């Protein structure tokens, strides 16, 4: 498994744990007195923020996985093109390198 896949599994586990804890707290909320109710609601608010953060992390790692898959697809495509038409492949690679250098120089200016 790749890093982003491992991290997604960890995030899923953390997410399930947080959801289970929230369910447990909601169950305790029905039988709680006024002081406990305030504490439980505070804990639920904290869990809500944690769950939102986990969702954002998962979205980031999913995006990372998509980029990895696209890069792998492009690499496989270029490898196949090199076998069939080496001149065209080199031409495409040079163009991509120029675009990449242009993007890097724009990022450095910002």
C-alpha cells in the first residue's frame, strides 16, 4: 500500500472511533443532569470539530491518491509512446518540462 492509502485507513479508523464516541455521548446525554449535560455538549462540540478535520484530511489524501494515479497513467502512456514513436515521446516530454519549469517559476515569484 502507498502512503496516502495507509493514511486513509488510519483516518477511517479515527473517524469511526470519533463517531462511536459521539454516539456514546448522545446516549449518556439522555440520562444526564444539568452539569453533565453541559460537559457532554462541550465534548460533542469538540468531537464535531475533530470529525470535520478528519474529513478534510481524508479529502486531501484522496486528492493526493488521484494525482498519484494520474501521474502513473501518464508515465505508462509515455513509456508506451517511447516504444512506438520515440521522437514524438521526446517532443511531448520537452513540452511538459517547459510547462513544469514555467509553473515552478510562477510559484517562486509568489
